[in-house]
C-alpha cells in the first residue's frame, strides 16, 4: 500500500531558533505558501537554542567581512525590539571585556577596532569609568564596554515564535524527525510518513551535516560537538551588576569562562567547551550512539595528533574545567571579591554543533550554508546564531530560497 504524502511548499527540518525564524520570514514573504516543520523532539528549542546563555551579543568579536559581523548588530536590535513589542523578558545588563596584562590590552584594542568597523556601540573605558558601571570588576588599565549587550529567555522567545507561526497556519510535527531522503523533494520521517516539499530546508543543528550529505552537500564538513556547562551562583547577594568576559583567543570560536547575568538576575559562570564524544553527549550515556562515537573520536584524535588550531592544549584546558575549584578560579580573576562557595549548582548542559573542515582541519568560525533549487542546508549556525537569527534567516531566504 502506497504511503500518503504530506505536501507543502516548504518543509523545514528542525525547530530551533533558525528553523523558527526562517519559517517566520517565509510566511512574511509568501503568506499563501504552505509551510511544515518536522522536529524529532517533543517541542521547539530542545537543543542549542534552548540551552544557550540567552546573551544578545553586540557584534564586536567578528571580522568586518564575516556574516556574523553583518548579522549580530542588527539581530541584537531586532530581538530587543521583539521582546519589548511582545512583552517578553529582557535584562539590559550590558557587558565589559577585561584584560589581565599588556598583551591582552592589545587584543582589547583589536576588539574595539572590529566593533567600530561593524558599526557597533562599543568603546574602551578606563578603570574609573569601569568602577561606575560595576565597582567589583577588575581589569588591567582598560576595559571594553558594550552597553547594548542584554540577556533574554531563549525558550520564551522560541515558544512565542512557535505560537505566532501556528496562528499563521504553519504546521508543526513533533516527535517526527528526518529518517532518510527518498528523492530531491521527498523525505521519510521517523513515523514512516512521507513529506513532499518544493523546497526542503535543513536546520537540524547537530545533525545538519548528516542530512546535507544525503542531498550531496557537506562534502568537506563534519560537525564536532563541544559540551558547554555553566555553574550558578546561588547565594542571595548580588556581587556583580554586569556581564564580565575575558579577552578571548581570537583564533578559535570560544569566548572563555565569563560571568553572565540571566534574564531573571541569576549569576552564572561558564561555559566550558569540552570536546564531546557523540552528538547529544549531554550527560552520562544518554543518547549514546556507537557509530557517532567512532566517527567523532576519529576526528578528535586527528586534531589531537596534528594539534590543529592548538586543539591539544584546548582539550587539556577544557577537561580541567570538570574540576569545580579550577573552573571557579578562572572567573575570580575578573572580580575584586566574590564568595566562591556560592557557585554550587551546575546548569543543564548544552552542545555546540561546531563545523569542522575535514580537509584543512579548521573549525569554521562563520555561518555556513549550502544548497540548490531543491534543498538548503544550514551547516554552521553557532554562537551568536540566536542573536543573529532574524537577519540570518532573511539572508538565507533571499540568497537560497527567494523565487
């Protein structure tokens, strides 16, 4: 007996923030088109989108010619407005980046330069001005000040988008993930249903590369997962007033252990960027897949042996963060005083779906999208993808989908 096909103009695989915002932009551009979203989990934003820090980044880390530079500044403004227009929570906590020494001070000047090139509201301040913003922050001579950085609730925003899309006629199919490609326009779901679409849009996060390969894309890429964990400060005092970040290593995409003040005022430090061994390696052996283990460990061993992008020291440094005392000590360098006993509750882990170029063994720092007239594949949508989601989705639609 032939299976009944569910037909649509656009089929989106994955309901993280990128899948949701692409659906939103498509509905604005093509109000009469039929859009379906399939999602292997029970609800939207169950992975990276719902497990991130909720920081709306300002856009000064990224080189001027990058997609991240183009989209982060605008994305920050769009999401701030979206929260205010829809009465969603936002914490205007701002942010400072601090230095430890003369060498890091040089990097601060580079970050300010990038921010100015990107049109971002960012500036270097002295210790006197820093004390006015937060008297507990410690730096070497200067700090970089970002007044437009804020924090939001990613799940609240994702849920609001879902409800808006449902009201606009978008159909969601939960607990129904991608299983395999049948042809350029048809896929089989985990519930053995056939979905037919004029265009298939792959926003599957941790599994985006796997799906892309079925369609002939992601030839030189593989996703390597990195586990991110935060440690919460549970005492009732409020020792800091703003987000505090160290100077990052600009050669890799990780920002180092920092202080985040969440939308509800909770202080947390993190995240880690610990190499994971399978794609949903959140805790213990949950979601363990032997085939993923062998593939990912193969690449991680290759990175370790070749020491590509200094992976060896990165892995050692990150693994040390499982030691709570060491983890906390990295954060205490950035403040004058804090009760280290207050950090005693680990957050829900998240996994960063980081794209690796298998030829050059480089971690891709910018967004990566591949596709043709039949399918589009969002392969690298890592931080600040949440902040950048609306302008990034608009760019995907205009460059890969618009007819």
